[in-house]
C-alpha cells in the first residue's frame, strides 16, 4: 500500500481528519517564508491534541541549523525531519533522526546518491520562487531512471483527480500532497481529502 503524507498541516481539525482517514504522515512546515508556515508552539498544540495512535509527524525545514531543527523536534514531538534545502549528508547525520531529503525536479532527475544517510527521498517540482507547494507536477517519466535503492515520495501537483494515475505510472513508495487538497494555503478541504483517500484505496 502506498504511504500517504499530507503536508502543510496548520489546524487541529485537519490533523484529526487526516488521522481518521488513515494518513501515514502529517507534514508541518517550519519555514517562515512558506504560506503554510506553522509556529512550533502551534504545531505542538496540534500534535498534543491528537490522542491515541496518530500518523508520524514530519517537520519540514530548509537550510536551518541542526540546533534549531532539533529544538523544534523536541518541542513539537516530531517523528521525522524533512530537509528541503541544500543540506548535505553530513547535515542529515548530525540530526540522528529519521530523515526525508527532498529534491526539486526540473528537466532532469537530480542525483540523490550523495545523500545516503536519508531514510526516504522526496521528488517535488522545481520552482525558482518556492521550495514546495507549487501545485504543479514535473515529468513523472523522469523517475523511470531512479534506481529504487531507497524508498521515495512523489510530490508536486498531486490531486484527487490524478493521484491514481500517478501511483500507477510511477509506483512511488509514498505520495505527498499539500495544495491539491486545500481550499486555501494551510486550510485543508474535507471533500478533497475524502476523495483523495478513496481513490488511493482503489489503486
């Protein structure tokens, strides 16, 4: 079964709905320039409100210090770190936590081999202005050349309408969806989320 990560969580009700629908991961963005930024204090409140079994909580960071990342991880209760900038394998090792390393895909597939310390990779759409949440897809056929020596998430432009086709074409280990299930940045849409999970279950 393809793992499901819903990113850009900012509200209790969205976290609860994703949990109830069966999400495997919830992403929270700690990059202040993102329209889906959530403060560590607010994120901690959302996580603490989820009683009982819950999805793994992923903290998304970009070119931030290890000390800051680890302090946020401790405050919020993060399970996984996602790095969306120019971080090196040494940076990943310094965190000593499960890590997703994100790559932005343009005309060619980036070389992920120097990031062997990452537990997962994530391939998202290249955008010069934004590091994620673009709502646009890249050429998925580029992933035909990926050696599959490490599990990966597919991101970028995924919606309830195209997610089944994406899973069939790419066979990712996980999918990462943010803007495709929103009514506004950081505000998830109940109908879109329901449709997304329903269509994934049919694949």
